[in-house]
C-alpha cells in the first residue's frame, strides 16, 4: 500500500490554490447571510453552550421554525473566524480553501487502498478541480461538507487498520472510528453514513467475501450442515459494534430534533407534497439528474428548488428513461463488483459505496429534505465518481494503442474542469452575480427572480427590483413570498395602495381558517410574515389600528409560537396607548425566547411608558447582558440614568454613551448627550468638545447649538455665545429660548438695547402670552428711559402672570421712580442715567436667574434643550427585511413608529442651592434699589 509523498501533497495544494484563490474576493451570499451575518451564535457575547442547542442557522432546535440541521462543530469554526476577523468574508473563504486542500490528500490516501499510484493521483487531481465542488468550497456554508468529509475520510482510514496481521480484531482503531464518526456527524448529518462504507469494506474487501459466498455460507448454516466460520463471526462482531454505534448516534440525533422533521413548503421541494406516483417518479428521476451534474458540470445553478425541475407526473414521461438507464448502470456495476473478488471488483464496489451511502440523506427517498438538487451535497459522492473515472482510465491506458489518447483525454478533462471551476468562483462574488448566473441556466425558478430582486433591493434599486419580483409572480403565481416582495417594494416606493393590494393577494394564498374547526396546517413562519407586513402597512393610518391588531391576532392564532407577531403587536398596543397589554405581549414573546435582547429592550420601553424607570433600567441591562453592543439599549439606558439626576449613575451613563458612539460614530445625538453629561459634571471643556462634534455631524442641531451657547453664557463667555446663537436662529428662527438668551446677552453685556428689543418683540409676535419675553421687553423700555411704556408693559405682564412676585416688585419700582420724578418736576421719558443703570444692574441679576431657569429644571423651560430630537424606537426582533417577503423593521434611532421620550433633566442638590443663592442675591439687590429709589 503506497503512501502519499510530499510532492503529491504539494501538487494537490497548488492545484487547489490555483483553482480557488479568486474565491477570497467573494462576499457572503445566499445561505451565508443567514448562517454568518444573521447568526448570533457567532458573536462572543453568545454563550458557547448555545451552539449545542441551536441549529446551523442559530435557531433553537426546540422551535418549529428550526431547520433541524444540527452542526455545532461547523458553527464553532465560524465562531473562531469571527474571533479573528469578525465579518471579513476573506478569512471565511480562506479557511474553506484550506479545508479543501486538506481533504484532497486524505482522499488520495484513500484511493491508494484500491488504485495504483498513477490512477489514484488522477482521481485526487480530478476531485481537487471538479466544478461541482464550487458551491461547497466557495460558498461559506459549504464548510459543513468539508469538515464532515475530513472526519469521514479519517474515520474510514482508521477503520481499515482494525484488522491485525493475524486477522484478529484491533479495537483501538474501531474506537477511534466511532469518535471520528460522531465528529463527522456533528459537522453535518451525512457523516454517519461512513459506517455503511466501513461495513462494505469489512465484508467485501477486508474479509474478501463475495455475494455468492455469503449466500452459500448462510444457506449452509440454515440447513444445519455447518456453523459460521470464525472469519464470519469476527466480521459479525465488528459489524454489530458499528451498527450499535450508528443507532446510538441516530437516537441522539432524533432526540436533538425532538422527533420533529423541519417544515418545508411545496416551493422548497414540490415533489415532497405531490401525490403518488408523481412523488416517487420525480424523486427517482433526481438520481440521474445528480449523476449528470457529475458527468457534465457545464450548467451549474445555486438553487434548484420550485419549478427548476418539473414534476414527473406520469409513467409515460420520457424522463423515466433516464431513471431506468441510471438504475440499470448502477445495477450492472453492483452485480459485477459483488460477484467477483478481484481488485477491479473491489475498486468498483468501494467507489459505489462512496457514491451511494453519503448521498442517501439527501436523496429524498427515505424522508423529504428542503431542496430538490443541491450541488454541495455531491462533495463526498463525487469521490466515488472520481474513483470510477480513474479506474476506467487505468483500464484504458493499459491498452497500448489507447494509452496516449487516454492521457490526452484526462489532460483535457483536468484543464477544462480547472478553468470551469475558476470561472464559476466569480459567480459567487455577490448575490447579484450569483443569482443572475443561475437565471442563465434556469428561468422557471421564481426563487431566483426573487433573489435577484433582493440583491437589487439591497442596492436601493427598487424600480428594477420590482420588475424581478413581478416576474417571479408570473413564473409562480401562487408564490406567497413573491407577492410579499412586490408589496414591500411598492411600500419602499411610497405606493401604499399597490403595496396593500400585493399583500392582500399573498394573504389570499394562505390557508384559510374555518371558524369552529381546528387549524392543523403547518405553515412556514416566513409566510406568516404577510400578516405582519400588511398590519405594519395599515397601522400608519391611525383610523386602522384595530384592523392591524386583528391581523396580528390572526397570525398568533395560526401559530401561537410566532414570536414576531407578539413583538409587532406589542409595538402597536403601545401606539394605541395600551401599555399594560403591550407588556403582556412582550412577556409572552419572552416566554418563547428569553435570550432575545430586542425583546428585553422593547419591554424596557413599555416600562418607561408606564412610568417605571427602575424596571426599565433593569430590562435595559438584561438586553445589554445578552448583547453588550445593543445600540438602542446603550443609548436609552444611558439617557435614563442621565435623567435620574443621580450622580452615581454618571460614570456608567458616560461609558454607555461612549460605547454607543463607537457603534454609531455618525449619530450626533450620542455626542450631544455626552456633552450634556459633561455639563452636569461641570466639565466645560469636554462639554464644549462634544457639543461641537454633534454640531459638525448634524448642521443646525438645535439642542446642541442652544446648550453650547448656554455653556458659554454660564462660563462668562457671553460674547462667544452670540455667533452660536446666530447659527441657531438662522436654522430655527422661532427658537424662543435662543431669542431670550440672545436678547439677555445683547442687553446686559453688549448694551445693545435695540438688538435685544428685536429679539423680545419676535418672541411676542410668535407668542403674545410669553411672560419672560414680555417682562424682558419691559426691561428694555426701562433701559430706554420710557417709564410710562415700561409701566404699561409691566401691567400687561402682571395680568399674564399675577402670581409672579418679581413682576409686581418691578412694577412698584417703576411707579416709585415715576412718582419721584414727577415730584421733582422731571419729564418721565427722561429718567436719570444712574437710575437706569441701577435697575439694569438689578435686572441683569434677575435675568441671570431666568437664564438659570432656562438652563435648569426650575422652570417650565427645562434644561434648555434635552436629548431633544432623540427617539426611543421599539425595535423588532429582526433588523433586516423578511426575506421572502417581509417589511423592513427599522433599527434607526430616529425611525418610524416610535413614541418620543423627551429628556427632562433633574438638578442635583448643589445646583438647586446655586439657584437659591442667585434668588437671594436678586432679592437683596431689589431691597437696595428700593432704598435708592426712596432716597431719590
């Protein structure tokens, strides 16, 4: 038995690299999106144990919507990729190429068991470059095939050493085989089929039996003429161990899927739901279709579902001839190999074993699977095919006159396959290139038209995407997902009427509930999204909220475990001002999935609506435990801490805002709230820096501009505040607080009474009842020495605010001044300059207090501006569009159907004391003015 040389290994690795190096430039496409981009099990924040309770796509195995594909070791390698490169697709593709380069020498080592050195190398070279492997190697999810194949080949190699030199049983290799089989099965289900290959090898190769010999021995035993030979007993013992191991693995696997088969629709596998004989005829016809792909991989397609292969509905269908030819050829090869014990027969038998056993789980013959044909499942069966080709090459090349022709044919075959594989890799560069290449092969698959539409939709090319979605509905008129896609695209094009019509068509294709009868039809969860999408569309009309709620309840009645329906209904109930019912909806959803960070976030939003800040913060923290980078939970929990006014929360709030801006570096709101925190902590330099950054990111950011101006004013940099206020009022000319602050600075620091007067008059034009603007205008009249007008103005102000003591006191001061001037015979419109200076100084102190009210929490004006434009969005559990027909659930912080949580800042004890001190100083100043006026 020849070993594999390093030169041969390097040749195979070089060939693999030459064929697949361009796959490193490919992105995540097709199933990669669900398995990699959307799979939370890859994230370090997800407990490692989740890999052993969830399926390949990250869905809990206990859920009916689970695909039931249990491949934790494969997902573990994805997670390792994520640790080193996160979502850089090149590293994932690189590891796939490396794994294929490992499989090829292992396969060569297997071939050396049955073929000579030259023909085994031919088989390995053909396997390395065969185009059918492109999906398994270039498609990242194909890693399941690669890993499973490594363990499968290693298990078989280990088993070949279970026979000692004296024909005794060596148990260590058998134990290693069982362990490797388990590992192969944890990478992909077909790994367990290596047991069948080992059994065939044990009986017909290791022990050298033929089928006639076995039948003869069995007859002799049954007739009582002879007992079982020792060799047969040894073989039976080894086979029993293998079979028991297989049964244990199968039982464990069944327990993992909780004895439930996954739910597939008629669109995934039309034959699976077809009546007899169409189901049997079609499934058997698929065998020669797969064989033809191995023989002639010229037209490859990433998706063979739906109408790609029409059903074989009649025994008279000519395609049945292909089925008969396939079974005839397979029968002849099996008959030849089982009747003879020569090396050629053993080679053919092992090649057939490699073809047949690994293909059984994907054959649809024993249980339905979620596809019609899948090129990647031919990865291991192609090994047997390559062995047959190489064996045929050996037979032909040994005939003298055919030797050169056979070498020429193999050379041409390897060259054309290499070129085809290299070119095929480019098809996997993006979803658009992949699905458009598939449409060149097959135009009868509505799923392909849908997927090209999705690719265009991701590029925001909605008009062109709509054409593909509409074509999908023409190709497959009863495709629910296609009509949902049409509806979603119309919605993106702001054509609500057409969108609703498309959703209603999709809804009409759903199984209808008959009142009084139990609903028993199993519905694919993605099809139920039609109710969610239609409800999300009509709920934008406040008069149709009850109708939307009815749709959510209908979806729940069809599938009580439909988590998305509870989430969306919770959002709606909150909009309908029914927070307690919304809380119940979210709690029900949490019963279905307690590890969903979005659900804890949504529940926290309900707590805010119900005035339960401590519960809200607790639920925000739950969300962040599950997903430390949950952007909305980071922002809104930090905002809640900031609103509490508790200085103990400031460091954690600051940390969360800093984490948030790392996740959303272009969101001005994050920087603005960091600035507000810095203002709370009297860190003026940091506050200025954060506010400036917020303004840079969002031109005309009202809250940031006003609070920056306020910061300058409080820091005695009033003149620096003026250009900021000018910019604020240029973008927001009706900003009352900005006008008040600007007027204050102009009057008290620039002595520009005319400019201040313009500001206050603008306020009163917008709101004649604004007490602060009215009072400040009265002060301007006093500064202008127009005492009668100041008196009338203060009388009007007092009528607006009869309980404001400072207005009454100022009116008394003005009247006292007027009386003193009248007694002295002075004209009332020409008050003494020193008197004006005194009242202006007093008013500056008073306005200082009012400015503090503008900036603090002591008046109706609040903190100037809070986290103003920020909205708390109640986010759905999926941030992406429902593929197959969902509406996009917006994750943007300023999006959609959210209720605004306005920031109202509470003052610390120290700040309140500062305000009281200013009040006391203002009162002392008023008393001093009283004395001065009395003296006059």
